[in-house]
C-alpha cells in the first residue's frame, strides 16, 4: 500500500512537470498622447518590443494613436511546462542572465508638437545635449531623444520618448505635448 502511494505521488509529480502553464510575456500597454489643453493627439506612432527571458520568446509591434489619442497593445501570454523552463534556464545560465519579462516602448511625437515635461507629473533627472531622462510621479523612467530624425527615415517626428518596464502588470502612460506655432519650429 505504501509503495503504491509513493509510486502514485512520483507519477503525479512527473506528469505535473509536463503540463504547460501560462506566463505573461508582456502586459497590455495603453498609450495616450494629449496636447496642452488635454485634447487627444492623433497619428502619434508607438512601437513596443518585448522579451521574456524565462521562455526565450520575444516580439514587437507598431501602432499609431487613434482620433482619441490612444493606442493599446494587448498582453501576450505564453505557455510552457516546468521541464522546458528548467531546460531553458540551464541552457542560458551565465553571470549576466536576465529573468522575467522586459517591455520597451517608444513613442514618436508627430511634427508640430513638442514635449511638455515641465508638468508636475515629471521630475527631471538629467539633460545632456540631445538626450534627457526623467521620472513620472508613478515611477516610470523615461529616456528622451531630442535628435531630429534621419532625413531618410520613413517616418518624420519631433521627438522620441523611450520607456522600459520589467513588470507584468498593465502599463498605462500619458504623454503630454504642446502644439508648436508654425513660426517657432
């Protein structure tokens, strides 16, 4: 009887090692771009790339804001069993390895707009030449690239904002902009 119980426990444990279970590869990401009056800014480009180190999966997607100034990237879910996860971990083990998921978002302000990060939502950290970084009141770190786009680029923009996240909960970000008068560009 005792041997049968142990054998059953071992078989159930082994079977559990081969049953896939879900992991969030990247969370849903909501981007909203508004002007100084709170009006939506349409056609701002947004790009999201992600990598889940534990499952060895990655992806990317590009969208643009709607009439409401919003775009939403859906969450991505991956399935893997414990054996695959252990194999992938052992295969990639090194002193510089990463865990979990990493999401990178880039927002490209359309021509005719500039950032207005002097709002109380943002705390400047550093500004050197064409680059700046700051933190939002909710703790997000932003990297801002003020360099003009390459003239050969397929998309023209006024400024690029980059955000990096190491979490699997929903991401919501509002980018404040200001319409620039045509003679000030």
